[in-house]
C-alpha cells in the first residue's frame, strides 16, 4: 500500500507564496506520473499540475506561470511551489501518484490552502 502525506498548507495573504510537499512511501521511480489536484467548496476536484516520469510537466491554465511542480527522488517527495496566490486558489490540495503497469492511483489526505486578507 502506498502512503502519501501532504504538508505545507495554511493561510496566506493574496500575492503570497506557499510550498506544498508530499512525502511518498515508495520510490518515485515506481510512478508514471505524480501530480497535485485541488478541490474548492462546492466544486469538483481538478488537476493543478502533473509531472511525468520522463520529466514533462503540465499545468492548469489558471496556475500557469505561478505554480511549479518538482520532485526530489532522493527524498521521495513531490512539491508544489505556489507564488502570487489568489483568493480563487483557496482549496484543499491533494497529492496523487499513478503507478506503472496497472495505472493504480493513490491519494493523500489533503492539505488546506486558504488565500485571504
């Protein structure tokens, strides 16, 4: 069983920055893709950013140029650097990984990000 534990959420003012981290219990080389999703109240969960095993990244249009996803294979962590935060970025953020082969997905428990003055 794969375990993912997110950290780094909190309350930040508009224009501020936060860095989310996801500690993964298994080597990152086990996964074809790693990503961050978010879910705001009353809305569906949506993709924020994804990082493939080949090193490619993809971002949702609302966060392009502001968020950066990256990994540390030595520490088995996937992080999301969020800059120039806006109130509309307020959501619970979830870490996700997809395995090679059977494409199993695993999720973290989520971390709350609130952008408010």
